[in-house]
C-alpha cells in the first residue's frame, strides 16, 4: 500500500517539490536541446559511419541521467509525478474512508484539490 498523505504533510513537501521540479525542468530542457543534434548525427552515421563526435551522445546520456535523479526523489517521497511540464503531482490520501489523490500543480500556492484514484486532473475538485 502506498504512503497516504494528510493535507498538512502534502503541503509541507511543496518547497522541496518546487526545487525538485525546477531541477527536472532544467534536465528536460537540456535533453530537448541536444536531441536534434543527436538525431542529425545519427543520420550522418548512417551516411558515412565515421568522423562524428561522441560529445553530443555523452550530453544526451548526462541529460537522461539528470532527469532520473529528480524522478527518483519524487518517488522516494511517496508522491506521483503526473505531468512534468505542468509540474503536476498527486499525493495518495484518504478522504471519507476512500483512497484518493490530493492534487497539486507547480503554480499553485498549496494543495487545494483532490480527485478519485481512477480519474485524472480533469476530475479534480476543491478540498
């Protein structure tokens, strides 16, 4: 069974989650910057198979590894990242005897919404 958060516990994690999501966003942007270069090099390799730098591939690997660190940290905290671009995080919780998700987005000051486990962001409701 996953860790169940109270509203207070979820809100207490928000400063740390903001930092983690900033780190994740930077890593994703780094990967997005290198991907076109790597793709172009793959085409070049197919064409002549030699004289290509490994450096873009190394940057791609580093960016992918950098993405894994914040993802692992979110998971360690017991939260679920639903959308990295929105900074959408769900916290398993109990509401009226039922397991639900407390739902928070990066641009929100505090956790103020919830939704059933089997539904997503579009179904969230105010607490």
